C-alpha cells in the first residue's frame, strides 16, 4: 500500500502522519524550497502566519472542542502545538518557528514517510492520493484541479496576515499587560486610545492607500479574516466592537476602560515579537508604518513584518466531496485543508486527520470513517459535503453541530456557555467510546 500526499502544510502533514503510523507508505510532495508562495518564509512544513493562529483552547468555544477531538484522535499537529505553546490566556498560541520545526522533524524522521521536494502540477490519473496543497495552491495545480472539477467549481477568496513589532520598541509607559476581564495570565499588551486619538487613527486608516489586489472588492472579503481598514470603513466605531474593543480592559492609570484598545499578542516563545491582534491588512507598507504608528504605544514601533494580502483558492466542495473529503466520482482521491472550504489552521489539520484515518481504514479493508454531526469533525465534514447554493469557507462553530435544546430533565438550556459545555461533553463522550471501538 502506498499513498501520495501533495502539500506539507498542516493538513498534508497530519494526513501523512495518520497513514504512516498505521503502517502505510506515504510519499509527501512539497514544492519548497525550490518554489514558494507569498506566505512562505521558511523551508519548514506547517508554517503559521501568526502565533495565535490556532485560536481558543476552551471547550466553551467550538474550535476548542475541535482541538480536544484532535488530541484524542492522536493528532500530530496538536501534539506539536502543545509542546511549543506560549501563554496567551485561554488561547492555544505557539512559538511559530518552533512549532513548524517540530512538525518538520517528526514528519521527515518517520520511516514510512518519504519527502520529495518538487512541485506537483497535476493530479495523478491513477493511484491513491490526498491533495492538500493549501489555499495558496500553485497556478499550475489550480488549473489542473479546475479542469478536473469543471468550470465554476474552483473559486478564490482573499486572506490577510497582521503586522509584527518588536517588544522592545513598544512604549510600555503608554501600555500595560493584561488579559480581558483578567482571565488567565496577563498575556496581552494593551495599547489604549482616547476618543480624540481613535478619531484621528480611524480617519487615517480609512483613507490610507491600499496595495493593489487585482479583482478584489470589499463585498467579497471573507468575513472571518477581514482587513482592518475594510472593517473600519463600515462605520466610525465598528472597530470598537471588534479588534479594538475596550470591554474588560481597565487602564491601571485611570481605573477606567479606554475609548479603544489595540491588543498585542506574543508571537514567539521569547516574547521578543508581538502581533497586532485583528490587524490583518493589505495597506501599502509605508502606509502601515504611518497609520499604525499613530497608536500612542506604537509611535516608535519597529515593524519586523508588515501585513500582507494573499489570494486563496477553495473548491465548491458540495457535490464533489463526501463527508470524509473523498472525491465522489473517484474513490481514494481525497482533498484536505482550507482548499476544501474549511477555514482555519485547526480545521485544516482536522480535515487532514479525517482523510488519513478514513483512507487508512479503507486501504486495510476496515471501511471509511463516519463521524456524526454531534462531533465537531463530523459536523465539519457534513458542511463541506452538503449542497448549498452559496458555499463559502467556514470556521468550526457550534452552529454546525447537531443542536441541543433540552437537558436530562427535558428543560431548555438557555445559558449559552452551559449549553456549549454540554455539547462539548456529548461529543467527547461519543469519541471516547468510538476510539475504544476502533482500537478493538
């Protein structure tokens, strides 16, 4: 048995790992270092764009539930994330470079995985394959996929990465460490703005010059990763209810919540680099320096990376993929990662794990993996495979899972956090029994 996996991002590495640890030979194709996309900065696998890309680690949050499901199913990505985590309140933040290095080392050292550093420009006509080339799939492979699926079924959207600044360049006399509502440890640098400072910042942001992005229009921006300047143009105080929300952040100098607060999050284990939370952008680099330096604590900030805009590719998966990401018209040809319409790094890893588990069982004659909608992974697979007129990339949310309207006494659970906790417990209880059954 031999499987080709195209792409060594989170989904591809996870899929390759799940197959390899079940004794299946894997050939993993990665076009780096010979060829890179605008998002690639190193030769390591599984690159993240920011330290907090893996998001919440709480079971009251759907992506937190998804992470716990991945842990219980033996995820390589979650194991490496847990080993390289840095403190970030209730989030699973990691040292990005340490994380990527660890994933790369473990994949390359597995005896059942052979890595070939070469660009793949077409889907093999025969054989078992998992296409996990990511949202920045090369033009040649994108064209091959589009041809295979038919016109109109390979779409594009735009994604953005936030700027990074050095800690030593942040004016801490104008900022303070804290987490919102003092939850967890004080992991964020909070940079306050008065009403007058915010007004000047907002006017500069909404009129700043953007980098050219061909074919891009505000109405087509994917809501889950909206550029900060696009969000600002939707209303003067829109940012104050989004990334600059001051709720739960009292300035120790005044004892009151500021008009607006920009949060910085640690981007590496050493704490020498910080990420501007929610500041994904496609402004021109000089404009980013000019506008973001209007934030008092960042007046003299050293930007080690400016925000960039990327073209992302995703498939119109309903009707082409089933719930375990296998092509309906070609058995044992799978797609995984953000290109399938799951949005986010954790979701990408989950799709790769589901592909690896399902294909691994299929190759051993055990049948494919079917997870119900009471699990986050099952609900995610159901979303990408259920026909919908305007299919768009989706993060894992509790809205995708089967609902829970009553408790054991048949009473409605009205408290949202309590309801989400019960939904998470239901999923994990199911997985516990399912894993025991699979192992048997």
